[in-house]
């Protein structure tokens, strides 16, 4: 087995074994919080990926039409992608704060 396959198998195994510990119910809250957190993270990731895809596609199309404007398009695109990703991370943090709180 080559290195990539070994790494993939070990990573999958680690995720499978650690998820039960991460979402273990301590008995102090409604069990539907875990489902709500998973739904919130899933929707945020879905929306963020759509936004990042549209942003990157639009920027690359604009650069393709006018290569001289690459410098003026690239930096705002990267800033926009970082802000989109930060919204997904906020949803992630809020979901887990609600589970623990």
C-alpha cells in the first residue's frame, strides 16, 4: 500500500473513531441540539462552497476577458474568499457553543 492510501485509511479511521467522542451526549441538554448543529454546519458549508465557487468562477472569467486587470481582480477575490470562509467558521463555532452550553 502506498503512502497516500495508508494516510487515507488512517485518516478515515481516526475520523470514524473520534466522532463518537466529539458528539458524546453528556445528558445535560436536548438531544436535538446535535442534529441542529449538524444541520447548521452542513447548510453553512453548502452555502459557503456555492459562494466561493461563484466568486472564483467570476474572477477567473473576468481575468480571462481582460488579463491586464489580473492585479486588480485577484486581491479582492482572495479577500472575498476569506470572508466567505469566515462565515462558515462562525457557523461552526456557534453550533458547537450551543451544543456545549
